[in-house]
């Protein structure tokens, strides 16, 4: 409902804030036959799923939280009937950190492999932290 429209006198569910989960929740609730209202103070909904110009006059659109969209399950995309294809990028993350006074950082490649291992080694001086990182992500998976 546009911001200039009056709110309905009655609804079954009110969702406060229109982040990236709000449209999903509203869709499922509406499909269940409920009257749903989403209240958002901004002029748009979508949270992490929205991209914007990072700098005035720069012809690029970026999402500050695009990494969250990459965790959206394909089953949810299919169930909602979205025309959306997610793409992986070769760099999952890069954390710039000076190493011994030189520009450097921790690179996590996608898929993770030798480049990531080497980055951990350059950053920490051994494979111990890389091995711990792999164990952690193995447990999370």
C-alpha cells in the first residue's frame, strides 16, 4: 500500500518493518487467506534484497547486504514463484588487514580451496587457524 494511502480499519496481521523477510512472511500469510499489512517507514521494502546507487552519479547498483541474499534457499525461491537466479562470485569475502606493515588481507575464495589456505597461511604464519576455520564451517554445515 503506498505511503499516502490510509490504513485499513482491520487486518489479521500487521508486520512492522519491511526488511527482506517481510515480503516473504506477508506472501505466505496472504496465501493462507489472512489480510496482511506491512508497515515500513522507508519509501521501499526489501531490506537486503534491495540495491541502490552507492555514490551519486556512479552508474552501479549494490546491496550492502547482498551476502544475505546468497543464503536464500532455492526451495523458497521456487515456492514463491520468483524469477530469480542467484550467482556465486569467486571471492566469498576479503578482509583487508595489513600484514607486517604491507597491504594484505584474508581472502576466502569460492569455492574454498588452495587460495584460501594460502591466504590464511600468509596472514597467520601457519595452517592451524585455517584448519580450525574449516572444522568450524564443517560443523555449521
